[in-house]
C-alpha cells in the first residue's frame, strides 16, 4: 500500500543543484465543501483491528481542521475514542446508525 506524498507536479523529489530554481508554488489549502454537497459514507470495519469494530466516516472533502472538528464532535456524541486524518474519521465501536442520523441532522444530507 503506497502512502500519499507531497509530490511536486514536475516529479522532482530532491536536487543537489544549488542554482536550481523552480516555478513550483505550494497548492493553496483546499476549502471545505458545503455540508449539503458532502457525500459521506458511514460503514463498519474490523480489518487489522484485532476483531474490534470501528465506525468509519469516509468521503469528507475539506481542510484537515474541519475534518478534525467533525471527528471531535462525533467522538463526543458517541462517548468513544477515535481519530480523524486523511479524509477519514474513525470512531471506536458500532455507532453507524447514530452517526448517520446525527450527520443528517447537522446538514450532511447526502450521507449513506
């Protein structure tokens, strides 16, 4: 499984040329899509978790700060641990139906 790297569009990873100048600019931080445009998918998972069930919320499109805020809200509502990174929110335990209901109440109408 490959990890996502902050690759440059020109493919350059490293240069020892001190005179190297690049026109490459950092991509601006993406904006978070409106709640009613987010296509969130909620599912249960036990893979590589020693048989423990976790609830995954996938498909979030936006900044890491907004993802972490949503993850924190969900963890608080569930009273459970978890994490939020790489566009994925992980909540420890089986909270699928509750999370779908909360997300729809909060305006994420395209949640399944």
